[in-house]
């Protein structure tokens, strides 16, 4: 990484996060953890390289939101819990579930950095374990895809979560795209009782309105909400490091608005950011930098919540 200019009057967002691995700090308002799953992906990828790249990108930004006139570093604390080793496979998933359940107890809001979307299963299971079981967990996905495929891959976490105990009626899928799914899997989603808010249904609507609809579904009768932000919900022009992103997806600004909204909601306990392969990014790192900005938007939302 290029050495960046030091200015004591322009603190970098990366400096706000305390190193929870070496400092022994156990509690914070917001916790960040890396879950670099990639081995079961439908398309071979290097998504395990992404958590580190996103952390590096945080140094490109400050903690001051001009739009909201908030410096979140003055209101909330942050801790980086490092990466979970070898998160793929049955043993890896078990390790993720245990670690996430423990991490949820250490913070008000957890951000899990993928990794591909396979990590959403184990991270959501860990969140459910912390709040009384998966039947108590609502789920919101920001994704172009349903992710209800057969088998175990980055295309199956939602099906697996439903089968593990998440109630389909408490799941909202936001941003589902044309020509990114099949008739059969759309029927499966309907059979599960999942609510779908398609990409075309979002056009012209404020993102706060879209998310209010999703919260009403995932938050009704549940103890907490898990949000899966699959960045391939974005237009391919702003997320070129997402192998499955398509033209016509959300803008970077729309996804940033959604991330902020997620931070403000008191029922949201954990949020993941997935499906970025940092090794495929453009020279200007637009996808990785977008992921870093999502973290900052979430943190600002949490500061507003505070």
C-alpha cells in the first residue's frame, strides 16, 4: 500500500478501529471481523483476500460525514477482531458460528467482511445462537440473486438458513435482478414464504422507504435482524470485483444509503459484506473502496442510533 500523508487534523478511519487481537480490548459499540470463505464458490475466486484489502482502504477515508454533520469516532467505539481462520467446510463453519456468537455479545453491532456469500450461513447461525435461536432471527438480503440453490456453495446460504430454522416469512430479499435467477428457484423462494423486493420495484423509491418495508418483514416478532449485503446487487460498473454483478443493479450511492439505514435500525445485530474478489478489482479499487465506505455508512448510522 502507498504511504499516505499524515495530517493530525484529518484522522483516518482506519485509526478509529482498535486492534482487538493484540490490545485485549473486549467490548465496543461496533466490531469488525473477517470471514474469508471462498473454497465452495460456484465460480472460483480469491474472496479470502478481500477483508485485508477493505481494511487497507479504510485509510483512504475520514470519520466525518458532511451530509449528516457527524464524526462517528466521537460517538462510538470500534474494534477489529481480526479474521477467522479457515472458515470453509464443516469445521470452519462451526468455528465461525462459535466465534460470531461470542462476538455479538461484545458489541452493539457486528460487521462481518467476506469472503463469498457462503459465509452468510455460518455468520447468521452464530447471530441466531446469540439471540435465542434462528427462529428468533429476521433476515434481509441485498442481493441480485435468491441464493437458494441445492448443495453447499455461495449460491445456497438462504436455502440452508431456512432449512436450519429461519422462518421464511421473516426474510426479505431486496434488489433481486432480472436474468440472474431461474424460474425454479423463484418458485422455491415463493414456497419458502420469502418476500421479494425486485430491482425494478425499487426504481424511484427512497432507499429509506425500501428498507422500512424490509424491516417490517424481518423485524416483526423477531429478537434481531441479520443483514446480508452481497455487493453484486450493485451495477457492474461500480462493482467490477463482484463476479456476478450485472448491468442495471443498484448505484453505489443507493447501496451506501441502505448501509446507513441498516446502521440506524436498533434491531439489526449483524451485517455482512460479501462477494467481492479484491484481486479482480480495477486499478482504482472502486469495489473495495465501496466496501470500505459501506462500513463507514454503517458506523455513521450506529452513531445516529446512539
